[in-house]
């Protein structure tokens, strides 16, 4: 019994364009490095713009929410 031949999937982007794009994206992958958190020293996500790990970033956001929810005392 023979298998049915599968048709080749139709590509949306031509192969020439894909070949040109691969070297350009390969250079970016090696340049992005994760740093250390300025608060706890844990790993930070690359490209976040802040030197905070995800835990410290969440704590900062929740602290902002807490201060916004408190109503100022007016006399």
C-alpha cells in the first residue's frame, strides 16, 4: 500500500525574502541580554526599560494602586 503524496503548502512570503530577513533578525537575538534587578538582584526581562524583575515590578505597580486608592485628608 502506498501513501498519498501530500501537496506542498503554499508559502505566503517568497523564499528570497525569507533568506534576506534571517541574517537581520539573527543579529538582534544575540544583542539582547537580561540584566539584574536593582532591588533584589534577580534576572530582569530584556527590553523592559526598567532594571526590575517581574516580582519587583508587580510590587511597584501594586504600591502605586494602593497610594491612588487612598483619599487625601481634607480639613
